[in-house]
């Protein structure tokens, strides 16, 4: 017979590795995948990586360069992703613009990950909305009538934020800081069978995942796997593509996505 101590140890191990026996496909860009892969492996999951999108510089840098060269002319700079922060930092460095140039305008970020990236590269941001979606930034900025605002974002970024700010009386310059592109062929091995779950961290990732799996002959996985979405906007895109989100994170971060995945499989755990 198994002892009580052994049963207790087994119970603790199950709580510590709630995803043991589950296979998860991570679709983040290659350079960002580890932020999700490592926690999931730590929770016991068998993790596979299929980068669905990649990040590239703008084809035309003129508008981006002009904006960065005139940062003092803006009242607010809005950054809605970690990739946007890195694009701004790298381009300022390439142009020889001191990072202190972002001390003059106020800066708003979309969430804690973007805020941490901005703080690491520059300084603490001035505003962050309580809900980590771009439209909520408009509320965080307050009265923007007559203010000049720079949105440095992806080429595929949704237009709602610019429209809301313009309607509120702001003068908005929306420039492409980076492009979302299809990645080169991935060398990562894929599972031999349909994974238990696929994590989707943006609308672009959802579309890219469908494309990448279809190209490899695994399009059915989008219907057979549990699609775990980082937030409602990503979930809405999944539905537009004709699929059903299995779970949607309530905190739109990698931590929130991990928690949603654990909760979906019905195991209580602190993540």
C-alpha cells in the first residue's frame, strides 16, 4: 500500500505541475517565445514552438524618423507593445537621438509588459490603463483636446485608438514603428499529433497560426485543439476566422494566459 506521505507528495507534485501530460503549441515570435515556453514547461507541459509571426522594420522609415526627430513636439507618445518599445529604442539609437529625448513628452503604455520594457529602456511611463487594450489608453490620457499625440505601432495595428483620440480633439500622428510579417521556415519540431492547446497572443498571431498550420497540412488543429486567447480582441479574431476560443485570459499578459490555460484544464494552481 502507498503511504500517506507518498500520497501527499504525489498531490504536491500534481499541484506543482498541473499541466503534466498536456501538449501546448506556442505561436509567439521566435525572440519572444521563451517568455511563455519556460513557465509552461515549469508547470509540466510538453511545449512545442511554431512562430506564427515575425517582426521587421518598416519598409519606409521616413515618417518614423521624422516623428522620433521631433519628440519634443508631442504632448504624448503612446506605445502599445513591447515590440513598439524596442523599435523606438533601436531606431533612436540608429539615428543618434539620445534616449533622454523621451523625457519631454509624456508616455503611455498599454500594459505591465510594455511598461516594464519601456522602464528598462527609458524611464517609468506616465500612464497605463487599467484594462490592457488600446482603446482604454484614451481614458488614461484624460482630456486630449488640442494635444499632439504620437502613436508608434505595428503596420497592422487596429485603427480604433487613433479614431477615438481624433474624435476627442487630439492631433494624432500614427506611424509604423515595425511590421508584422510571416516568419521564415521554423526548425522547431512539431508534435506528432494534435496538441491539447494552442496559445494565441494577438490577432496577428491567430491569423498567422491558421496560415502556418494550413501550409503544413495541420489546419484541422485549429478546430481540434483548445485555442487559448490572451484577450477578447484576439478571441474575436479567432471567431471571425471561424473557430471557437476555448478560454480567454482575464489579465492580458503571459501570466494571465498561463493562468487561463491551467484553469481551462481544470487544475487549481498558483501561476
